[in-house]
C-alpha cells in the first residue's frame, strides 16, 4: 500500500498552488498530481500523431454501390 506524504502535499497545494483548504481536500490525488506537474501519464497527442491516426482511420468510409 502506498502512503501519501500529506504534510508535503498540503504544503504544495495550499502554499505552492494557493489552494484554499476546501479546494485542496476536494481534489483527488490524481488531480493534485496533475496540478503539481507530476501526472505521470502518457505524453499529450501531437498534431503529427493525430494526422497519422486520421489517415489510418478516416471518419468517412467508402459506400458500396447497390
């Protein structure tokens, strides 16, 4: 089980991010991590990658003649 360093997180949220205590406690750990810049998730989708995906998976599909 991972334990949180609540005093450090509270300092970062209330002092660093200037959150009010109620705002701090309303956040989920994931939201707080994202605000602190340590979300650890995948990199944002770049324009080039989006265009690559759009070419590979076009919205419109060819319709067959009946």
